């Protein structure tokens, strides 16, 4: 669907979770000398102005980055995330928020590659502008204006083979849940060594959809499957998203423990009503 614009939601609690997980996974890839490929299924504009009319409509960043902006946590991953946002706001005032393409671009080494997929014509135009002015001409980065589910399969397996795909549709179309499952299963067969991270919303009126997505993944016996969820204060039934989750396939060794520590540190920065859960098949659920 072409109605969704992430600028309305930039920097909210869902972005905080998604980008902490993303940076955590990228740091694991960077821990080895071997090159990697990063694929972003729904890249958006790449960077967002929190003073824009879109961002000010609901000021969703107030539930997310605004609460951790002044964090002095000694957790390495939370500190890295906050530091990346601060680097984009050199005057010390929170205005600009980096999307996943910018966060990933800052992690690329000379031998790494990145594929950015975005279908929305206005978003992809902004993405190209922001990329050009942020990085200039860069042969490591390819921007594709195409459907995410088709594009993910068309460009995999990538070279280098080692890498990560982030899949984060808006789920405005309920068929996206089934499309995600179908695409991930095909992707995993085509690219078995790739880490796949799938974002999904926790919606007050549609609890069954996130539960169905998790169950569908669990039934497939996917390798090293990990579920990480962050919930903010429970909202009224008609309010909308009260949290979000990440499903990770081929989760790196001890990534669960790393995220448990980071989300524990995050809880100290967010409101008292926030909580997290980390789950994987056959293991004890971690709650915080």
C-alpha cells in the first residue's frame, strides 16, 4: 500500500525497539572480518524531521526516543543507539531521527554492501536525496524502487552471502501478515545463512494477528528463532499500537542475553508501565 508514511511515527517506542535490535545484530556482523550484506525491505526516507507537520501530528516520539535522549546508561548497545541519534543532532536538541538505512550505513565497512527497498515514490525520492547528501556516491549502496516482498526474493541470495535482512511492513493491509510468512520461508530456503529480523505491531484490537504471526513462525521450526517484545502502557481498545515485537531467525549466539541486558536498561528510561518479553521455542520466557 502507498498510503503509509513513516514520518508520522518516527522515533516512537516501536522504532526504539527495532533500532536497538538492528544495531545489536549489525554489531555481531561487524565482530568478524568477513564482509556482509544488509537488506532493508521498507526503507522509508532514511532520516526524519521530528519538527515536521507529520511528526508533530501525534508526537509519537514522546513515547520513544524523547524518553531515552538524555540517557547516560552504561549498557553498550543502548549507549551506541543514543549516541547515533545524538550525532545527528549536533546542537544538542532533538530534531532529527535516523531511520534504519542511516543507522546501517554508519556501520558499513569498505567491503560491505546494502540494498534499500522502497516502493512509495515520495519516500524513495527522499531516501535518494538523504543518501546522496549523507554519503555521496557510494557503490556499496543500492536503492531499489520496488515491492518489498518481490524485491527481497529477487536480490537473494546476495553477495556477500553473510548478512541481515530487516523486514518491517506497515501491516495496514492484513494480508501482509501472510505475505511476511510466505516471503520469510522462501527467503530462508534461498538464503539459509542470512539473519532475518521481522518487526510486527502489538495492536489493542488485533491481538490475534501478532499471536498468529508468532505461531506461524514457530510451527516452521526455523533455526535459532527468537521473539523480542516491548509493551508500553496498555491502551484503550480503540487506541492502536501499544507495543511491538521482533522475530529473529538465525539469532546470533547469546543475542538473547544481550537484549535482556539492554532492554533491562531501557526499562529504567521508559515509563513505569513498560515491560518486555524474550521468548524462543523450548526455552523459558524472560520478562522484565
